[in-house]
C-alpha cells in the first residue's frame, strides 16, 4: 500500500462531507484515527479547500466529463499536494490506491486517475483562489477589487497561530505583534509549549483579542460576555480582574470554556441560556457582545465556509444581531458601555448595523479609545474598528472583524 493513504483517504472523506453534504470541518471527529493521521488529514483537507477553484480549472483540461465526487476530491487533493511540492510518485500512487479502495463506486476509474495526474505539468503551480460570487461581489463593492484580491491572497495561505499572553507567565518564543498577541509559525504540540501547564496563554487570533481590549475592563466590574464560547474573551476579562458572567446557548461549547478556566486558574460564572429569553439578576457595568454572524472574516482559518454557506443566512443573522444589541442594552447600567463585534467582512453585519442601532437608540454614543498597535486608518469615520485579513499581510494577516464601543447615557 502507498505510504500515507490513511490520512489522504480520510482527507478525501472530509472533502466529500464538506462539498457533498454541506458539513463543516469542525464536524469531523477523527474517531479511531491516530492523532498524527487525524492532524494530517485535516491539514490536507484545509489546504485543498484553499486551492479548490484553480485545481478544478486545471483538471477540466484533462477530463472529458466530471467523475464522481469522491474521485474528483481525490484528484483535487493530489493536484493540491503536487502544487505544494509533495513528491509526485507517492502522491499519484496514493491517489490511485484511494480510488481502488472505493470498490464498485470508484475502482474502475483508477486508470483515469493515474493518467490525469501523470499528464499534469511539472512543476505545477496554482493561482490564488477567488472567493465565490455570493461573497466576492459584495466585497468588491465594499472594498474595491485590489483589496478583495489582497484578501484572497491571504486566504490562500496557511494561517499562523496566535496566543493571548498573561503578564508574568512563561510563554513560547514567537513574533510579538504590535497589539500584544504572540504569533507562532510552527507551534507543534501546544500542550508541550512553555506556559501551557501554568495557564500563561490561550489560543486566540490577534483580531479576536481586540474586542475585549476595546471594552477596557476594570478590576471588580460586573461584565457580561454575551455569546461567550469558545471563551477567549472571557479569559481576557477574567484576567483583567473583572467579575465575569459568560453566557452561551451551547452547553458543549461552554464545557470547553470551563476546561480553559480550570487550566488557567481564572474564574467566571457560566450560564447556558438563550440570550433572547434570559434575564440577569442585576445590571452590568459593561457587556461584550461578539454576536453570531456569517464568519466571513475567518475564512483564512476556516476555508470550508465559502463552500458550505451561500449568504442566504445573512438576513436572519442581522435581525438576530439587532435583537441581541437591544436586549443587551436593557441589562446595562446607565453610563455603562457595550462593545458589539462580529467576525464578518460584510457591512450589513458591521457599519450598517451600527447606523441602524444609533437610529433606534439615540441615547447611545460611540467612543473610540485608541488601542496599541492599531493603524489609525483601520478606524471608520464613526469611530468603529474595521479589520481585514490583508492587514498585516506580510505577517500572515488577521481575521476580519468589525467592533465598536457604545456608551449608554446616564
């Protein structure tokens, strides 16, 4: 059997789930796989999704008709590997073996797979993948073609890993970003890194760490982290000395947060509830609302999103965001502050949401605290912060975020 078939076959199965069933990469459990095979399979599937469109364009030149999805995904995976410099001999042999293992569904196409892959040019290079039309069109309209192309270039790269650090604790070596996050290029096994056991840091994209910084939590304040899971912002607020309540509708996701609280020795009150029906016992000094959204700002870390979503969920999401903002404001003390954020590139979930909120709630004011390491050009005229993946492109980019701090008049 060709070397690496298990991880590659698993990657093909993951691609079948994403592209054939609309499943997210996060749905993949990897049960029964060795940790190394699981990690490699996910990495291969992610890399293939980052290059799917140019791989398809190349394969169309060598296919008279489209083969079954599993065979197509096997070819896509092999093309992507070849474009990354993986030796052709092992890549082609593994693809043929995966096709043979498919039995009656695919085994008769082993000759086709072998012939197509051996007919590809050497060396093989793939251009940058374009976003699907449902997303690219509004981004070009909002940011222009050049910026959209720059965003796509960042999406095509494997992202680095960012850590949020606690003062006075050990941490790994890495690139300290202007905002204070630590960026790692090849982290390896996280649990073996300096500071992990001591709870000195947690994984959190540099952009995702900024909403809590924008809130500027103070020791002893009662703060609500609304839609809290997976919990990086809760940890930030707790590390600042605030009395944190972390609310989320998902009990399993809150269980992950509880595990991170235990590892770091930080404390917070966890609440599993629907924010549209929950009611606190007393108002809060500040609220952080990282609202459910299209997550279009996180594609460099979640390359399955453009293929699983189509934008049809946007109206229901923007309605939910408005409802959550209005509900959160009723829990806020007079003079209290609310940070609203979304990991979206779409203005409907950012700039337009802010305009609509200020029209509904004239008693709100926008505050613009200057954050360390932030380019002033990243602030909008209204005082919100708009982050894009092409910011810090030379360092690996960042997630796309919109965030704004609102003050409730006393």
